[in-house]
């Protein structure tokens, strides 16, 4: 895809073309970190790597701008690695395959990695280009943002010196983000009991697929279908009329992605099989009638599988279906203060089995600390009723908007001067590292900006090419004017 190197700004797309070839799934950032460190060495830029693997590259001020305030460009090294099940792709070694359609760049069957690869590419481009005017500058590259913001959490207080931060991880050109939700995950372990499968039963797989999935924060308001919840609903509604036996349920892959696919391995008497499939098809029609405007490709399919050896006991099967069907998913509350902003939500993200337990992972977000804990408490209570153990991970803080921010005022004026219209100022229902950085470094003045990126955390992810050029020019002007 050398074609993308001809897009503007060429220096940004050159770096993105290199980044998309480098494996960088969350918690596996070794190769992208090596790329960034080698870049610093090649350009004779000072850098440091902390104990957890975050990187800071420093660039001296343009001559005559040494007394300007220090500015930090910030983004994360990792990406969400999601692919469609029919795509053969190994994120540990394969390059992201690109498809350009007019102004829209996507990947072929996988996440694109524009979140936050475009931000990384912009930061590297600015470090490389010595014609840009700016004061003292640091570029901060954090690890593992997508699975828990662990890089930002582990940063030491002497890692950065500046007190103005431009986070390059937003996804709507023309919007200045000044606040974000906090969040916390809950891991549920429900003990299960199994028994030998009966020899006269047939084995089959019931699979839910065709859903769009998406980002569990920024897309949650669209009420997209959750494959795990829909599969549990279908099985729960048919379990009294048809005697089937579950061996396994699996769905979802990432805590911050709405599950697109899920399946159950099942055994059933041959005389019941056709009636059971017909009942599930009726449920499919009902569900599609509800979600067709947002998820028109939802479907349930049936596949043959090898002979199943063990199945759940009736008690364990009932507990699992009741638990998964009862657990919340989606928007819980909207903000009273900001129109259309989701205040609190949760994502029932993954389900899997091991020999002794069913494992369920939920991810909850809120811009209000007490509301976050309230919803997590309700998840705890539901799981406790089922006899499950719940482990709550430490929540990460939100970012409270500061509408009197100096960098916000400067950026608003620049945007209007450049593009002849007012920029919007918003908070988002997703986690940004600004919340953690702002808590760790007092008096940090922050905004988050970026090009238009749609449907992150899913194979539908896309970036609007023209907005990359506009965003880059906007960032350069901010650096010059601060």
C-alpha cells in the first residue's frame, strides 16, 4: 500500500505506513517500542524508557523560542487487535492490510490501528521535522492503554517536565475533548460441575455472528448488539421447552470491545434437534426485528462438531444462563449536565470456560465516581446471588473538564482562525490517559484532539484521510502559538 505514502501530510503517512507493519497488540509493544527508540537514536534526540516501558523523547526548542512553555505530545503505543473469524491473520507477525476508498482508509478484516497509530505518526513526524516552530517539547509514548491504562498508571513523577499536554488520541476532528469517563473492570468466576455426555446425544455448535461490535465507550450509546447477551437470551428462552446440554460457551475477546461473535457447544437428542433449531430461528427473527436498524447482519448459525465428552450438570447450566442473562450491558444513565453524553455504562465483554469455572469479564465506565461504583456493586450483587466470586480491578480516574483552561482558549481561537468556524468542546464516555496524567502531575493543562476515526476496536475501524492533514496543521499551529 505504497499509495498511502502519497497522501498529505506525507511525513505523517510515511510513519503510519511503518507503524501498521509492526506488531503492537496491548501488552506486546516490544517491537513498536524498539522502532520508536531507534527513531530517537537515528535523529539524535534524547530519550528515556521507564521501568514499565513508557518512552519520552525530548526535542529542544526552535531558536528564539527557548523560553516558551514546555509542551507534551502524548499517545499510546498499543492497539486493539480484533479480526473477523473468517480472516486468516496473525497479529504477532502480519502487517495490517490497508484499503483506501476515496477519503476513507480501512483495514481488510481487522482493526486498522489508527487508534492510536495516527497519533503516534503525528508525534514522530513533528519530532523529525526541523522546520516546525515550537518551544521545548516532549513526546510521551505510553504502553498498554487499551487494556487498563497500565503505562500511564506506572509513570514516575519525573518522567515528564512540561505542564501543557496535547493528547493525540481523540477521534472527532473539529472537537476539543476536555474530559473523559473513569472506569473499572469486574472479573467473575462461577464454579461449575460437569458430567459425562450421554452417548445417544448429537453434538452441535450454536453460533451468533454478524454483529458490528465496536468500542465499549464511544459506541455504547448506539445500542449495538452484544453477541454474548443475545446468545444467552436465546438459550435461556428455549431451555424449558427443549432439553439440551451445554458443554461450553465462548464469546468476546477484549474488555473494551463490544462482543461481535459468541458460540455454545451443545448436545441434544436427535428427536429434539430440529425443533430446537427452529425455536432459535424464531428468536433470531424477534431479535433482528429489535436491532436491525443498527445491526442488520445479525444471525444465528448451526455447525457440526466433534463428539462432546463432557456437559454441564443441570444445576450449573441453569446458573450460568441465569447469570449471563441477568448481568447488565449497555447504557445505564445519561448525564444530567451535558446533553446526550452517556454518564454510566457497562460492557459484558467476554465469557469462557476452564475446567472448574466459567469466567466472565465486564468493563464499567462513568464520569461520576460514585455512579461507577454503584453499577459495579450491582454486578457484584447479581454474581453473588449466583454463587460466583467477583474480583474488582482498581478503577482508573476520569478527567474533569476545565473550561477555563488556557490551552483550550488558545486552541479554540486557532481553530476558528484556520477553519472559519467554532470548534466544539466535549467530554467523552471513554477512558483517556489524561485522567491519570492529570491526577499524577498537578496543574497539567490538557486537551485531547485527533482526526475523525470511526468504529475503533472493531474490523470496521476507519480514518478519514482529509482530517489527518487538517489535524496535523492544527497541532503545528498550536505548538507555534503557545
